[in-house]
């Protein structure tokens, strides 16, 4: 019987993890396979040859960027000396579950190819920290406000496409109502709250929704008012996702007009973590958010 593989307990733990969706399972599987390869001193090129692929394919697999065929996992486990039936089956179960589609795949016709990873990461996260400059965070938008934002970003979309995109955004918010909901900590620029989108009724409803959200114990909302001047993250919105699973690194998500960036290197993530901490320290404290929103509501 082969020895307990590094991370073997992590494999078993993540299979029972309440936040374990296919996106996070791919990352865990890739992390474990990388550890096994490195422990045995096997190059990415050799591993790629074992699954009739390239070193680039191994790199994408180990980063959790792509799914992996069960046959490929079987061949890699053999190459890495994992021969015990029970041990192999743990990895194979993980591979099968990682290959299953997420609920969001039903929206693949309107979802950008780089966005599905964010949804999967949000579902698996224990803490989501974000800074928004232009809009109310998507996880806190009302249906009508979301519709106005989507029409602004997709002016050529017909009614069906707009409603499909709105449906995706509303379904995405379901993570905030689950038993193992992540903690959401958002800093919103005052400009995002004052920029009118839709009618006055739409804005009133949105602000009222935010007021209710601030009463939720797992939601922290701060406002970055105009009077504080320049901000450390003035370049654009930032999202940082943290996970309970110790094998998973913090991930920074940066959304752009037609693409996005996912940063996972420790030094990059730490830089953004410092920026986020500064933002939270500079913005109005959460205890003042309700009063700010109530004053804003009076203006509508």
C-alpha cells in the first residue's frame, strides 16, 4: 500500500466542504496533483507526455483553469506512484465532481467565458471583500437596478438577452441566503450611490435594499464619501476572495471592459490586501452607513 499522499486529508475534506463547487474542486485537484508531481521530481513535460498532452496543459490543470478527464488523472496518479485503491479513488471522485457543470452553465449563452470562474469562486469563498467605484456591487443589486446597469453595458442586447443577464445576476445572489453564506464586506464609492440608473423609483428601491442588507450579520457595507479625496484603488473595482480550505490561496479579481484578471501570486494578492485595508480604514465606518443611506434616500 502506498503512503498517504501529501494533501490526502485535504482531498477528503474538500469533498465534504459545504462550499465545494466544481470551480473550487478543480483548483484543489490541481493543487494536489502539482504537489504529487513535485514530490516525485517529475517535470511538467514528462507529466504532459503521460497524458498525451503538453507542459502547458499540465500547467493549466494544476492551476485549476481547466477540467481534467478521469483517464488523465488515472495516468498521472500512476506516474506519481499512487497505487493504493482507496487513495486513487479519492482523487478520481474529486476529478469526477470537478468535471460536473455548475448551475451557472445554463446561462452560458449570455455569460462571458471568463466570468464563470468568478461565480464558482464566490460560491466557495468564506469572505468576499470588494471595492466598487461606478455601480452598486452586483451581489447587492435589485432586479430593476441590475437591468439598468446591464442595458448600459450591453446597449445592443434585446429584451430576452437583458432578462437572461438579469436572471444570472439574481441567481448569483443566492449565495448570500445559504446556510454557509460567505461574509461580504463591500466598500462602495459615493459616486456609485449617487449616479442615477433607471428611474427615481429604481434608485429608491436600491437604497432601501442596501439599508436592509446592512442589517444582515454577514454583510458589512462602507461608503467612501467624496470628502475623503483620492483613494488607493481609484483605478477601478477590486474583489478579493478568501477560502476556509488552507490549500487555497486568496484570489484577486479585477474586471475590465471585455476581460478580467485573476491574481493568485502571494506578492500581488498582498499588495491588493494592503490597498483594501487602507480603503476600509479611510472610508466611513460601517456604523455610519445606515445614516448615510437614509440621508441619500431622502433625496429621492
